[in-house]
C-alpha cells in the first residue's frame, strides 16, 4: 500500500495544473462555437482523448494520467470538453468493435469535436429493460431503413451522429436480435424534439426516425451483435472520472462552508450551530470516503485490473451520495437553496453534476438524475446482488419466453 | 498510487485468518463469557509466537517494526472473529511507551509485551465521559515520592488483566501520561458488564494513587500530542475491527439468503433482500477504503492523517452498525437468538462504535477542521 503519487505523476500534475491555470477561460463559454473553441484548445494541448490509443489521435495515457487531467480540470473550474458521449462511449466502441474504414472515417472527427454525437439507446418502452427495444432497422439492399422512436437522448439537438441500437431480427431472443449502427442525425428521416427537464433546461430530447437511412458501412460489428457491444461500451464510462467528480463536490462544499459563515439563525452564524456542524461533518466524511474509494479504483485500473460488475458499486455509491449531499446542502441553505438565478453574492453559483455551473437549486435538481441514467440504482443493486454477491436471480415474467 | 496490499501484508492476513478460524471459533468466545479474565492465555502465547504482539514494536525489543496498516489487517481479522482479549489495548499501551518512554521504561515493558509476558491498556476516557484529551480532569500532584493521581477513568478496555495502565492526568505543567501498575494502593478496578461479553471494560478509580517520578512518560506536561495520537490510532484500529465484524455479518447474510427458502424460492431472489445485501456490500467496501486510507495516512504521516482517522471512525462506526443490524434482519428470527453467532459481531461493532470518540464526536472534529 502506498497512496503517494509517483514523481512522474506529480510532475504530470504540475504541468497540467500550470496549463489549466494559464488557459482556463475567464468566462464560461456559452455558445456552441465558444465551447468548440475551448475544446480545440484543449485538444491542441493534448488533453482530449487521454485514454484513446495514440494511433487514433489520443494520448495512450495511463489511468492515473487520465484521472489527473480530469481532476485538474475540476480543480481549475475549467469548462468541460464537448462531445462527451462521442469521446467517452462512441469512440471507444468504434476502436474496439469497428472496422478499419470506420475508424478512419469517424475517430479523429469525434476527438476534434468536428462531429458531435449522441446515444440512441432508450425508448419510451425500453428503459432499464433496454433489450426490449422496438426501433427496427431493415435491410433494403444497399442500406438499412430505420423506423422507431428514441427518448431521453442527451445532446440530441446538437448531434450530427448517433450511436443507435435497433432490432434487426425479431424472431430470435430479444438480446440476440439487436444490432449497433452509426446513424446520421442530419437527414430528413430523423426528427429531434427537445424535452424540458426538471431543471428547466433541455439537454435531452426525443428522436423520431421515419424511414431514416443507415449505411451498410455504418453497421458496427456483426448483425445481432449490438447487445454485446452495448454491454462492453457501457462500462467505458466509469473509473477515470471519479476523482474529478469528488474534486467538484469539494469545491462546491467549500462554498457551502463559506455560506454557513454568512447566513445566520437564532442570532448566530450557522457555522456555530452544532446541528449544522454535524451536517457539515457528515458531508465531508462521505465526500472523502468517495475520494478514497476513487483512489482504490484508480489503483486497480493502474494495475490493469478491470473492475467488472464491481463498477456498479462505484456508480451506486456516488450517485446516491450526491443526492444526500444536495439534500443536506439544501437544509443548510434554507431559502437560499431555492434560488435559480445566481445573484452577485459569491456562494450561490456552483458546479452541477451535468458539468455546467448553476445555482445550488439547479445542482440539487441535477442530483436526481444520476440514480436514473446509466443504470438506475435499483438495476445496479440487482447487478451487485447477482453478479458480485452471487445471489439467486429473481423470477422474471420475460425469462420464460427467452 | 497503490491501494492494494503487498504480498507480505496479504500473507499476514491469510495467516491471521487461518489462525483465528482454527483457534478463535465462536465456541471459544462463548466459553470465555463466564471466565473472570475473559481471554485465553494459550491463545495469547500463540499470538506472541506469531509475532503479533510485537508487530509494531521496534526490532530491538523483539518487534517487527511494522505499521498501522498491518495492525489494522490483524484487527480486521479479529473483528471478523469477534476475538476476545486485550490485543488492541496492549498495542495502544505499547505505542505510548515506544513514543515517549525512556530507555528504562522501554526495557521494562516492550520486550515483555512482545513476548506475551505482559499486557497493557490506556485509560483514554475521563470521568465525565469525554474523549477530548484537552478536557482530562484527572489530577496529578507532585509529592515527595513522585506524583499522586486522583480521578476516574471509566470504560478502560481490559484493565482487569493489564500489567500496566497508561493513565493521562493533568498537573500544572499540563497533560502527562503515567504508567501505573494495578497493584498500586489507591487504585480500584470495578468491572463493567456490557452487551458484548467478549469486550471487557473496567471502571478505574484513582484515589491518591502514588507513583514514582519515573512513572511519567516523557517530560511532565508534554503528553497532549501523544494522547491525541493514541486516540487516532484507537479510532482507526476500532474502524478496522468494526470493518471485520461488518464483513463477517455480510458474508453470513449472503450465505443465508442463498439457502433459506420461503414462498418456494431462496429469499435472496427477493429484491428487498438482494438490494439490502448490495447496500451492505457498498458500505463494507467504502469502510475498507476509509479504514486503510486512514491506516496508511497514519503510517505515512500524511498531511490529512488526523482528518482521515476521524473520517474512518465516523464512517465505519455508522456503516458497521447498519450492516450488522441488517444482517439480523436478513436472517429473521434465527438472527435474534442467543445460539446463533450473528450477535457476537453485531455487539462487537456496537461496542466499538462508542469507543475512541463516537461518530458525532469525530464529526465535530471534522467540522472544526473544514470550517477553520
Ligand atoms: C438526464 C438523463 C439523461 C439521459 N441520457 C440518455 C441518453 O443520452 N441516451 C439514452 O439512450 N438514454 C438516456 N437516458 C435514459 C436512461 O438511460 C433511462 O432513463 C434509464 O435507463 C431508465 O429507464 P426508464 O427511464 O425507462 O425507467 P424505467 O426502466 O421504467 O424505470 C422506472 C423505475 O423502475 C425501476 N426498475 C426498472 N426495472 C427494474 C428492475 N428490474 N428491478 C427493480 N426496479 C426496476 C427503475 O429503477 C426506476 O426506479 C437519460 C436519462 C436521464 C435522466
């Protein structure tokens, strides 16, 4: 056991910290063009696609270096890159399962954010039970014709391309009849309608596909291999970001502490109220435990160990913590916590879990999302119970049919 | 960055598990409940043989000079076995002597402890039930013969079998730590019976207990940092032991959920049970991270070592209570019986929750640091 960073890691951290100190924009980029410009700046400096192989424009960085860059971005309060799904999920999917021509065609444009991507998985009647999806892709000779509806598609409005799961065979078991495609979002057969979230903004959307065209060359892997591909790529999301997530929680936490010194109750600053102090102690305890756990995951990744189903523990742990965190923050802030338009005071604006700044109210609202997307908490607990603890599977109405 | 155990550490854990599985079965703990000493002399000698009693002591005194990570590994295994005995109290007393003891004090005690010939304890809790070292009210007054100590020290672990007690007391110079032998006149030991019958406590009363000058560890009035340090080691050690108890309860709950059938299927196939087990695992894994981070931080003298010790105690104390309690729930009626062993671990976790500062006590320390 040695939880010190190696001299190389420390040197890399210093260099990264200096770059972000010198380059982080003073104002949060608002328009897509501004955000793309910031993305390019990071790309040129070699801070995008850290985990991608060098041959595809990435950095072939170690898990530790990936974590350091994410962490230093959080530390500097740097705006996120764009094309998060493209870089985090689509690219790795193409790298692992794609043909050479697909790699040549798509990868560099994903990294440079020349083409923005979304993930077309969930449907109105296929959420946790994703394998029951109904969107069909039919062979029309030289291409596939896609019909169906997707929902909760993050970034659908700005996306040029989508990673699509569609049914290509309805006669086999539901997991076996799904294929994976790259679908152009810029075509007449694809209509995107923004959906408004409880936060008031519209990051996700509905996507309607009516006779949309997917090229033969844009099938990933084999026909019927889509489910298997989706399973492997869902796990790319985890690991490297957990340290950065904790760093963002911590910077918000110190704002909360500042607030407790300014706000008063019963004639004294909140920070002197023992009940508030217990809450502060409780949040910091849990927050640090998240950090220790992130270091443990990072150490395993560094050794080349893949966390497998155990990554469900990480996901469950931080997303549930985030809800408790923001509930306690709301209790401490009282009416202040309600504010959705940041005032001139210094503590009302924080980083939300969507990576964008907002008020405590928006961060609180966002904290409800993490236990739903990327496998809800209930689904994670099923996975942990069955695959980590080896508990018996439950009786399921659809199992008999499979 | 390496959060895994070295092969030596893994070996230590394996041999501890094998030894305790073999020698420290629940039947032994049960047999000792009615024993006035409450520990097994034979097992103590074997633990000395295995090098456990000198694990963290200097080589010059027969020790292995290892650190808190190794100590925590042993304690985790002891928690898993609901081990009855003065191991950890002796480690704390020995640590005090290593840190501030004179050559003579070290010669007098350390080799004997490493060899299994002496036991010790530290009276960290003071009269009004406050763990805060700065608030110790037990008085030390200079006399012609040395010092006279007066005060009460409740809930001292394993004082009834200790050959030496390290007692914090306050004089005009400040806080000092005194080595007191139990036969000293004026010292009264009265046993406290707690829920965990394998965890023995003693209320120690000092009524003008006279000790010689050389009973002081270090210079008089200089012991506050040491006592705070002992409390941190106590907190992390307790976290390790609670972690072991929690992991044992989780293992028992999962094993039971696989075989116990109701409504024609194993109860583990019900989500209410399966999800409970998943939540228990989550808290056990986080407790592992908190415990060993803190143990490493103490060894490495990391800048956040004090914080990490408080975090480990606060987090694991709450988590272990919940995990062990939920294990009872998963078992249903059998989990509530005296004959079934689950309550051994449940009670061990509960007993340690209140020792070395409970979760609220540590959360206040944490709040103090983060709001400073
Ligand atoms: C902010 C946000 C962004 C998203 N972005 C995308 C995106 O970009 N692309 C995309 O494809 N999808 C996206 N999603 C969709 C997300 O993946 C789904 O919401 C998720 O899979 C849950 O599906 P559902 O909403 O249909 O809920 P359901 O599956 O209907 O679940 C409803 C409730 O039932 C519970 N439940 C379901 N099955 C079980 C079970 N077997 N055991 C116990 N409880 C169960 C769930 O845990 C939940 O509490 C996003 C969602 C959110 C909130």
